[in-house]
């Protein structure tokens, strides 16, 4: 039976996670598990939860530093939806923390407190998709990052000007453009050029991320990986490829550590 794990860092976040549960309850054949666990206060318990769960999609939410979604993502090959919870900076701190993951460890963030979007996207991830659609400039470096990942996994893809139904869409979007609710699975890659104002970009992300799923600035590679993770919910053959990809990333870090210790 399809299952979603919902994990939040504090009971004070219940105004968000209760809404997630409310949406998921509307799906008769969907099971979910709700947990409270802190990446900082109960890290050992977090490992136990992740080691024991059979969930194929995880919703992780937190405010402030919002490390929980990223820590969860580092310990699974399945898709992670991050939910930033509003706080001192209207949730901007949590939103950026969740979005701005390093290459190779994607988290797909929804907008601040967007429980309904998180629940709908999580339920949709349990469906089977017929491919990956890219919406963006083929020649851009950000799109090329995505293509490199997709090619390395042997994934087919198509380009389009509009989101495709039944496909996982990766859309490269200018920060001045607001994401629309199209009813499709869309992973947004916000684009930032060298000459763009960084502070203004952060505010625009806060304003324009009400719909869809978001990865970090210019992170076409993480968007492609996230799309593959969603495909892996149904396609078992992708799971071992994801494990091997993650293993290579770890080996690179270990190698660098050995270099500096000499």
C-alpha cells in the first residue's frame, strides 16, 4: 500500500502539518505516518525512523535553520518534499535553507507554510509517470547540468514550451515570473545571472514560490535528480543507480578528506 512519511521538527509546527494530514486523509488508498523528530535534538531517533520506514515519499518540515529536510534527504534515495515554516523572517530563512541543497542531494521545497501543495505533490509522486519534460533554453548552462544527469542515468526526456500531463516537468524560471498552479508535476529551477541582485532574488523567491516544487538557484542537476527520484518510486531499476550515484559522491568527499589529512 502506498505510504508517505510526514516528519516535522517541532509540535509548534502543527498548524502546518495538520493541514497536510487533512489533505492526505482525502485519499482512500493512501497510508501515511506522522512523526515529530528534531535534526538537532534527536538525531539518533531520526536515523531510526528513516531506517525503519517503508515510505517511498517523505514530507519534512521545519522553520528557522530548517536543517531537517536536508538531513533526511542525505539518508534516502527517495523524493523529499521540504516545507519551510514561517518564523522571524516570514519563513525566508527556512525556505532558502531547504532549497539551497548541495549538488547531488536534492530537496524539493514548497512555498512557506504551503501544506496543501506539499500534500498534493506527495500524493502525486506515488503515481506512475511516462517521462521527463524540460522547459527551458537547451543551450543554457543550467539546462546542460540537468541533461548531464539525465544522460548519465540513461533517462529519456523531451523539450516543450508548456508543462506536459503525465510527465515530470522541470521548468527553468526567471525569478520575476510567478509559478502558476497548472495541476501538473512541476519542479522549478530559479535562474540567477551574475549581474542579478542577490538580495532581491531572495525576496522574489519568497513571493513567487506559492505553487509547485523548487530546487536551489541554477540547480538544474538537482532538479533532474529529483525527477529521477520520483520516477524511482515506481521504477525499481532506478533505485540501484541512485544508490551508486550517491556512493560515488560520498567517495569523492572521503577522498578529499584524505588529501587534507596528509
